[in-house]
């Protein structure tokens, strides 16, 4: 595995790998570092499908809003390099902010509609920063495949929409959420949690699991009922502060609150939530395929 820090180096090494063997396809795993087993699962998925695996590690400043945790976002380069190599990466791209943004950027990519709710509503401008940096990475790496975790399902939907609208020649591969044994979704921000907050955060996966069971068993039938059950379960934790709890279609991310009997429709439904425990904001979701009678 090689670690490179400039765009020219990265392109040179990709070309060398392509020309030195019959390795042709490139898989990209974009990350902000502080890699955990969720990231490792993306790298392994990329290894299975691609000849060359590129992992980018870049804490992107333009996707953080005022008062968010850009400065304190966890960083550990040596740990990340070891994790990437252990999972099978061929190249790790570690650009600095001046490499990615040598001048203040005057061009941004904004995807409408699918960014208006969920995290897009509570973090204005966040997805403009995501789509802009991801489009830059696509142009730099020119991957055949790009791998994103479904823990941020809205991000997956946004990137898919951008790729479709702009005819970007890359296939987006969504990958399953990876959880701890007790159900907590893996996140680089979990390191912020105190022991008590981490224990309380288990209410997130429990609320999703119980609501999914209730929908599939027909005990509840509407999006409104699903949302109410999610909220009531999360509210059992006295330290949980809800940012949002939504039940929407996927990948359109349109509200289903007015749908009277969603169980009679064959559609993909996303239960998505963002909840604060202390100063730590966690997201989680569950995507289910509802079946008609």
C-alpha cells in the first residue's frame, strides 16, 4: 500500500498500477478518517469488486457548519493507514486543505429536493460541501465504483442523484450499516460519548428494530404511527435530545406522513433519525421494503 498527498502523485500511481498489470477497474472509498470497522467493510467490498482500491482520507471543511466539530473531529493518521492497509487498500490519498482547495472555491455543486429534509434541514449547506468534495474526488480518481455506507442513507441518495443528473461515469455501491454487538451503529463520533451516553444511545437501534418489527407484523400501518413509535421509544432515554425522526420514501426522501396505509404499497421506506446525547449528534436509520397485502 502507498500513501500519497498530492493529486499528481495519486494519478501517477493509479496509472502505474493500471499499466503494470491487467488491473483495470478502480474502486474509491471516500472517508474523513478515524477509520473503524464500518470503513473497513467498505474497503473490503471495494477489494472484492475492484482491481485497485483507493481510500481518501480528508476532513472536508466546507461540509461543516458554524459551531460544528471540524476542529475537534477525531484524527489519527497512523491508525488510519494501518486500518486501510489491513482491509486491503492499494492507495491512500491524504490531501491537505490547500491541496483540495488551493484557492477559495467559487464553484459548488448543489442537489435540490433530496437535500431539503433530514440532515439537510438541520445542517444547512452540509450537502453542498459533500457533493462538491465528492465530485472533486471523482474527477481526481476517476473511479469505476465508489463505496458509501448506508449509515448516512441521505448522503447515498444525494450522491446517487448527483451522479445521475451529471452523467458521472461511476457506479455508486451502497454498503450495509455495520454495528457493534449491542446494536450501536459504528461512527467516528462515537468516541465523543461518555460511558453513560453510549449506554443511552442504544435506544436508537432499539427504536428502529422495534418499529420495523411492528410494521412488518402489521401492528402499525402508517408512517405517522411508525414515527410516533420511534419518538416514544427514543424518549424513554432522559438524555436523548431528538433533532429529527422521519419516515420517508427512499431514495426520493419524500415525506410519507400523509400516507394512510403504507403497508399496502410496495415501496422502500426509510426510517431515519438524528439524536443528540450530550454534545454528540448521532444518526441512524433502517431501510425496509413494505409489502402489500
